[in-house]
């Protein structure tokens, strides 16, 4: 027969049981807190829109941990949009389906039978922008220090003259041709003013500019060329900035043309997938009024095609069909058919309008072939003369040669340089460009912002 417990034994057993219960509860609370903490980032993508260039900390700002930074669209099974969070350098956590919370499912789970979304798609890729024309002292210091060197595949952006053209009342004259000539009347460079009346003109190290023709006025220019004397060596010429008062000769832009020229070789799968999933959202956020789009593609010699050009259209669904029909294939070596692609893209056959603002997003990750310098120079000069602003979007796997070519093309056509970053956690490693401080955004937001900045009116 078992001996009955004493009063003290019963009290001791009760106390031990209570202690175990409290310990288990504390462990559960700690685990929940740890899970919640790990699911919420300490920082989000900066909402700032322009590269500051003023020494601010790169990329990220502190933000509330529960603040959404974007949306995920394009999965009809999930019924629309998804908000997501991520911390810099980490892969995004799973999106939360609308209406899941409060219905007995854990936050972050997807409806039964729904496939996990691919994060190499819309509203996930991150990017930043750097405009060398707006950060010219920084650029010239890099050149003079020998940190970066030009020409790059025949494009030399080092020697620049800035012209601002206004009417008699001081209002900017946009879309006006501006020509730089030497003393013999030879044309060194031609550009068109942007909506602010600004044009950038360029000349070679062996050329001596004499005058600028703009707005029906000829204005002499004073350029100090480097002579290599003194304590240091200067690699860039010093030229005055001109303000010219003239009269309009061209029609003011009344529409915007946007071309996406995309490398579709084998290494570009993530970027093609992104554009397939996000193009319609870009067009929707930028608005369809007064905008025509074109989607054009290129690979390399020996591939299924070298170039595949399509006309401009205001029918967004038609452009989407063209994009959806493409896939990454071919290539194999590092250089690709950039020269023939740009040559065809800026040709008159593409239907560029004189009364339009013009943007050409070059989405690529590999440089041109050596030996194509003349063709590239002619294509870029043609783009500048027509007012087609080349906007490189440099993807993963790019090397320094690709960066410098992209920056040179952007500088001389009054474009801007866009590059993908590692912050999304998607794809291979992205090259860190030799630039100043910059802000990280969603690539979607960068493209929409640039489109809206160049909209006429």
C-alpha cells in the first residue's frame, strides 16, 4: 500500500508544477518575440527620388518596421496586390495575401494550392540612379585622377560645353537644335535642348570649338585645353557655360516616346522576367496619355536573331505581347551586339518624332564588341542630334567596361545612368559603380519617375 503524501510534499509538488508552467510560457513568449523581430526589417528602401551627391549615407534610411515599401502584382490566383517588406541585403519575406489575417491562417502564408511567387519579378528588383552631368565636378575629378578613363568604345564624354537657351522673356526653349562648330565651320556636335532649355555639347581632345549656333544666334565659346604643365595633369578641358537668348525654331514636344532596348542573351533571364511582369504596371503608373512605347531586343551574331525591332504604339497590350514572347538565350561570350542594336534603334525607320520627348532605356549587362567604335559613335551622335536620351539600365554580371560605356552614352545624350543593386537579394551580384552617394529605390519606381520627369508640359 502506497504511503500518503504529507502536506509539505503536496505543497512542494504544486510549486514545482507551477514553476514548470511559468517557464514554458516564458519560452513561448520569447520565441514569438524573436520570430516577430526577425520578420520585420530595421530599414527599408529610401523613398528619396534623386541622387543627393552631398555625402549622405548610401541607400537606406531608418523607417518603421511595419511600413510597407511596395506591392507585388500580377498573380491572379492571389487576387491582386501584395505588400512586402525586406531588409537590405536579405531576400524578401513571403508576401501576405489580402484577407488572410483574421481568417485562422498565419500571416505570410499563401492560400491553399497557390504557388510560391518568384521574387525575380515585378516590384522586387532594386536600383539606383546617377547623373554625371548633374555631378560634373565629381566626374571630372575621377577622370583627372585616372580612376576612370575614356574614350569608352569610341564615346568620349570628357570635354563638355553647357548651353542654356531661353527666349527674350527668359523662358526656356525646349527641343531646339544646338550646334557646336570649329573655326572652319565643321560641325563638332549637335544636340537638342531639354524641357529646361539645356543642351550638352562635346568635342574631342584634338578639336577646338569656336562657336555655338542656337536659337538663330551664333555665340563664340572660350575653351581652355589642358597642356600637361604645372604640378598636376588635367585630362578635361575647361569651357564656359553659355546662356543664349534666341527664338524658337522647332515645335514644342507634344508627346513622349519610350523605347525599351533589351539584351535577351542567356544571362538576362531575371531582367526579362521582370519586364514581362512589370511593364503593364509601369505604363499604368506613368499613364498612357500622350505616351507611345516600343519594345526592341537584341542578342549577338550566330544567335536566333541579332536585332528584333518593333514600332512605337500607344497600345500597351500590344507591347506587352512583344515582351512576353521573348526569353533569354544565346550569347556565350561577354560582348554582345550593342552596336547594331543602337544603330537600328535610333534610325529614322523606328519612327522617332521631332515633336516628341524621347527616352531609350538600354537594359543590358555586357559591353559592345571591340572594333565597333565607329558604328557606336555614329549611333550615339545620331541619338544626341535627335534628342534621344539614352538611359542605360545595367544588370547583374556587368563589368567595369559595361559601366563606363553606359555612363559615357548617358552623358553625351543628356540621359542618366541606372544600375541594379544587391538590396533585393535577387539574381547574381551586381557591380558597385564608381559614383558618389546614391539612394536605393525599386526599379519600377526609378523607371516611372524618369518617364514622368521627361513628360512634356
